[in-house]
C-alpha cells in the first residue's frame, strides 16, 4: 500500500496529454495526470516532448495544428512508448 499508484494508466495519460495541454481538463483530472507523470518517467518524457512541440507549433502557426502533424506526433509518442514500455 501507499506506493502512490494513480488511477490513470499510461494509455489514458498519453491520450489526455493533448487535452491537458489544451487546458481543457478539469483541475481534478490535471492533478491525476500530474501525479501519474511524477510516477512514470516514460510518460513524463512523452509529455515533455509533446509540450515542446506545442511551443514550436504555437510559434509557427498561431491557430491550429494540421491533422497530419498531429498524427505524426501521435505516432512518435506511440513509438516512444514501445521503446520504453512503462513497467511496474
Ligand atoms: Zn505512464
């Protein structure tokens, strides 16, 4: 008991990263994800990667991210996840 296990798993976390970064999650959800990121280096890494991309993208095209690019980011995150499976 008390290992700081969170309610969200890695897949959920990755999928919610987009929403998280869009600022569309509730405070409660954000805390859940943050807690998971603290406990899970692979997810934290994916988060950093995505957050950095956001900054670059926001810089270049102020309004929206093309679907093709989103897909590439998604694929990259998936590959990252397969490279570093989140163990126990
Ligand atoms: Zn994780």
